[in-house]
C-alpha cells in the first residue's frame, strides 16, 4: 500500500514539475557550467540530452544539466586511463600532488560562501549548516589527504630464501589501484565528494565520478576549482546523470579498477553484483544505517537530549549515521521524551537561506513522500505521535520535526532507514537487554551511549556491532577518524589512514643480492 501510494504521488509531482517556473534564487547564486567534465573540459553529452535539477525549498527549476550515457562513460574512462598510464599525474612527485590538493583546499576556503549557497540551492540544507559545517569540513579533508600524499610507502621485510639463504633483499611498494569509479549521494554532496577524491588523489589514482542526479551543481563547481588548482587533464572526470544510464555503465566498465559508492544498502548490493561482470573490481561501500542511541539514567541528561536531537535532525534527518533508534533507560524515559518533544517543537523550519533556519526541506518530492509514508506507518502500527508528522507550508518539501514515543522494535519506523526528521524513542531496563535489541538490525554503521559509568560505556562499545561508537557525544566526525559500517552498512572505511588502503595495491619486490 505504502509503495503504491508513494509511486502515485511521485509520478504526479514529476508531471507537475515539467512546467515548473525558473527558481528565483538562481539569479542570486552563480551556477557552474552544466555540462560533463571530461579531460579538464566541460563538454556536451553524446546524446545532447539534459535533465532538470530543482530547488527543494520552492520546487522551482534551477537549471538543466547534461545527462551522461554509456558512451560518455567510455570517454571519461578513456581520459582517466590515459591520465593514469601516460599523463603527468602518475610520474609526478608525491609532494607535487600534495601541492595541488593544498591549492584545492585553499580555493574551497576562498569560495566558501559561493559553495555553501550552491549546496543550499540544490540540496535544501540550511545555510547555517552548509557554511559552518560542510564547506569547512571539505577544505579540511583535502588538506588532510594532501598531507598524506608524500607519506605513503612500503616496508623493508627481512626474509629468507631457499634453504635459509639470506642473500635476498625484500621490500614492498604501495601503488595506486588505477582508474577509480566513484558514485556519491545527495545528502552531503560537497563533503562526500571530498571524502572520495581526497584519498584517491593522494594515492595517485585517477577518477571518474558520478554525483547524485538530485544535486549535481556543487560537484561541477569543484571541477572548475580543480582546473584552477592545477589538476592535470583526465585525472578527475565528472559525469552528471541518472544511475541506470551513467552509474551502471561505470560500475561494469572493464577499464575501471575500483568502485567506491556511498548510498543506500539496496543499491550497494546491486553494485556488488554488477561490479564483477566484466572484471574483478575492488569495491568499497558506505551504506545505510539504523543507528542505536542508548541513554542510561545516570547520563548528563541535558547533554544527552541535545546530542540526540542533533544526531537525528541534523541535515533534515538525511544522514546515514542518524541516531534513529533511541533507547532510554526506563527511570529516565519520561523526562527524556518530554524534553525531546519540546526541542523538536522549537526547531526552526523554513527558508534554508535564512540564517535563523535550522531545518530546510527534504531533498526531493520523492524523499518527502517516502518520509510521510513512514510517518503514516508509525501511526497505523500504534507508535505514539507526540509532535510533528505533517507538511510545513504549501510549497517546498518541508516536514515538521517529528517525535514518536513508545515505539516497538518490530515497527517499520524502528526497523527501516527513514532518512528524514523522524525520531523514534523506546525504553529499556537492563544493559544486556539493550545490547541485544541494539544489535537486532541488518545495519551496523554507528551507535552511541550516554552514561557517566565508564564500565557501561566500554561494554556497549565492545558489544554493539557498529563501525563507530560515540560515548557521551554524537556525530563527531573528522578527516583523520575512520568511518564505515559492519554488516549491511558497508565494506571498507572512509577517512583517516585507513581510507588510503582502499586505493592502494601492495607490490612485493625481492632482489637476489648475489648477482
């Protein structure tokens, strides 16, 4: 029923948007070129087809963007292959690669306001978050990996040859994996682009990237900055378009050595199956989550409530690591629920360009309908809706901050990733119980625990199956700290030194010193 309802609404909205007026904000924000970026040039797609991108706050058309197909993927992969094997990038000193990344970081800082406005326009996130969180984090990520570029090296390994001979010298080289296909999501477009490009470029790989079709604009602006930073032709290529027309040909392409994807678990599983059709690609995936946030009665309750609020409602709830399953110890449950409802009601929803707004629209009509479907499901299945649950205004994809209490573990809103501003709260009585319930999910991206008892904190951190566990905090992310999931939340790690390993091959060289 829910799927049928969502399909009907999505089709109706799509038909209406065909005649949408031009977005008024596009007069105030400089738009980048809207063509494909191949070999350091902006070029038309082979088909000359385009697709629209809309402002989610007004549902108005921003512009039309080139739509790539398999022939465009061939062009981009050929450019990346040529750049890897015959271009200056492969022979360039590591310190020179670092300088390009440092210049890119400086250019991101210099264009901070413009980049933030582009992100707000195309994605709907608030200017407060884009300017103060996203763009500075992007610059930091490029600087972090610039610092790694000349520190990637192998080891000298003592070993013995046949019959115990020691006349051999053995060492390893850490070499770039080659041409990398990268597919990034729409929730943090600039930041996810940096998380992917940073380690790939630091290790010497070349890249063909497909940004999400909902949010192509900021990726294209970064393409301009890459040229300005001195990136050689073919090293980074950006193909805008739809997943089935551009993403799938990239995933199955025989000249692509590795695929890196961030997005839903459903698409991640599909990519795993498709990536080995024509060659044996390395694959890393950062996928969905349904992260448990565990609050004990002995916690600093004010800080726990504030962290849970941000951990769920940040970026309109469109975060893979959102703390969307909140477990509160029974003796503190009523206080936590009351304060969380009050915080949700005070959250300012409105024009994302307004500096006072803390919540903007969902990224698209499709996402809006999906979230409203989950809210309806929660009400039908008996969860207690305490605030929110409705649309805000008559225009744009705005949803009220929503809080459900007395949620049962088997309810859909507690099992499936909503990716929206919907908080679900339940109670627990013992540490063994909450560990078992926290792990009762197919996901394992993140978790959190709030307590003053370090013994409890360590037990939760050790026993909960998640790639990241925050203790008395939430959403603490840094370019140096690895991030990724257990179970169906992904394969491999982003960020930190661990993030480099995804883009490196280990070569062993053994020399007979008697010659």
